[in-house]
C-alpha cells in the first residue's frame, strides 16, 4: 500500500472498510503490550464465526473502534463490549475495575503533590 496513512479522524472516517491500517491505535486487529510486543486480536469474535479458522482482515466485522463509537451514542452494554473485544463479560468488568483502580491511584498521587 503506497498511500500515506490518515492522520486525523476526518481523513479516515469515510475511507475504505475494512480499514487496512492495522498499525493505527484504534484498529481492532492487534494491540501492543507494555513491552512492545504484538498481541493479535484476530482470533476473537471481531470475525464472522465461520472465519475463525482462517482469519483474514478483509473478513472482520468491525475494524475500527472509532467507527463503533460514532455509531453508538448511548453507550454499550458489557455484553456488546465483550463481543467487540472478543472476550467474556467477566473480562470486560475486570478491565473496567483495573481502569478505575488506576484512575483512583493517579488521583491520590495528584492530591499528594
């Protein structure tokens, strides 16, 4: 692909889907862990069920978290979030609790300064 990657949401929101820019931080195909390693999300349910044996970016149901956010105005249920992330509702709740804990920890550190 010789095109330059979009730099803003305005540049990409009407672009081709599925989104080919897997290196974008908002793409659901992969994530980067704390050590810089790649975590592939393609084995999860972002694909149609019959495509799980042979994952192909072109077959992903959703590729961009920003596309999902644009469509959803009143929030998502834990079940819907789990479906997009390809995990269990329990895992979504664990992630949420972890995020809240980090906010709480950061808040205490800010108050001490």
